[in-house]
């Protein structure tokens, strides 16, 4: 059992929304993920997934024009004003790379994980970062049963095309599409914890395939009342 501190949903959600609002101008898409998106009563951290917004320009102190990641500037603004501080990983090192940034909210001391991705990987990666871990394991296992490999940090699923050496991809363009591809009925983020989803240990026999899966496809995901997970820009 984890001995990591837990934080009330309401308090963590307020902090998460403040961070989302600060980062939003530098992002094409941004949402709250993880246990907050699943509406857990208590959470161990805040996870935010985003697609950075890039513009062409010449950064201060440089002479050559290049593509500038606007989200980086927004993150540094939060560090400079004392809202966020960089935190170390389990190996005692800073994680502040192009994709993953481990932070801590100074006032509340809630860990904050910032995960960048790209547009083509958005929906597949969002499923992964929404979790929980047991759900992601079932996604990977189900894909393997169907002859595919799940790439949780990439665009979707891949396999070697039968009878050839060509690798083909199933690109995931919505969360609903991922469920349909696996032959499962769609369930909302807060239904994906063990015992609450159509792929949980207690309801694994309810998987649907073919026409049955198509007819069971849910309407596009909506936010649970009281949880605004973030925004996507056109």
C-alpha cells in the first residue's frame, strides 16, 4: 500500500484548474488527466496532458528565427512567480524534458506532472494518462489478443500485416474509437476504475465485438458535473 500523501479532490481540482488556465494560452489542447479526471475522492498528484502551441519567431538574445514552444514560457512563468517548483524523480534527478516535467505546487505541496504530446497521439495518450494502471494493462492485453500492440505514448496500435512484413497502424482519433477498436462498450473516465468499467475484473465477460460494439458506441465523452478537465482550441 502506498505511503504517499493524498489530497482531497476539491483542493487538487482547484489547483489543477489554476495551472490549466495559466498554461492554456501556450497550448493547442490541454486537459486534466489521471485520478482527477477519474473523479477519485483523493488523489496523489495532478496530471495535466497538453499539446504545445508553436509559433515561428526569434527568441530574445538569439539571431536566428525558429519554432518556439509557447508552453515552455508559460511553465517558466509559474516557476518564476513561485507557483510551481521542479521536483526530483525517484532516482533523485530533475525531470524537465520536452515531454515530461515533474513539478510541485508550492502552496499546497501537491505533485504536478506535466505531460506534452502531439496532435496525432492526443486521444490515445489521453486514455493512457487517464488510467488507472490496471485499466491500461487490460487495454494492452486486449490488443495482444486481437493481434495488435498498443503504443500508449504514440498514435495507437500497430501490427505486422498478415502475410507481409509491412507494419500497419490503427490511429486512434477519439477515446470512443479506442474502445470500439477493442470491442468494448465506451465508458467514461470515472467508470474506468476496477469494478466500474466494462473491462474490469468483475465485468470482463461483457466485451462486445463487431456489430454489437458498433451499436453500443457511446455519445462523445462529456465531463462529469463539477469537473472541467480543460479545453481544446480549434
